[in-house]
C-alpha cells in the first residue's frame, strides 16, 4: 500500500496536490483572487515526486503527498491571513481531517473555528 511521504499514512482515494489545487483555486478565486499566485507557490512546495508510488485518481500522475498533508499546508498558510471567514470557509470546503484530531482541532484551539 503506497503511503504519504510526510505523514506515513496509507493513501486511500489518492488525489494529487495539483488536482486539489485546481479545486482550491476555483474556490479561492471567487473569494480572494489576490491570493492565487501565492497558492501556486504553496502548491509547488507540496508537489513532490520522490517515489511516485501512488497514482492520482483524477490525472493518473504519480504522487507522494496525501490530501490531508496538502490541505494542512494550505490551511496553515490561510491562517496567516487572519481572515476568519476564509479560514472557516476553507475548512468546510476542503478539510480532510475527518476525525478532527489534526489541523481542525488545532484551529479550534487557536480560536479559528467559529462553529
Ligand atoms: Zn500525508
Ligand atoms: Zn492529479
């Protein structure tokens, strides 16, 4: 079973950072288009191809980073904007922290999650 090179979790239903970034860009472009170029930079940081053991189910390219780690990376960056609405919107649209033990919990502790 291929695993994410960052968190070492087995990757189920793999979607690569580039494909996720397209979805994030569509979402972000409607809200904060000024952040799109930074999103591209942040995505490139996570678009690693070390082993490419897994294949993205959308574009079929090799991938190493799971959706959780990618969205965590983007989420940590969005938090630096201090835009609560944006941070919460991102969480409801993209969070892959399904058990709310990772970055969702951290965001709650940091006071970012309103609901
Ligand atoms: Zn991971
Ligand atoms: Zn892909």
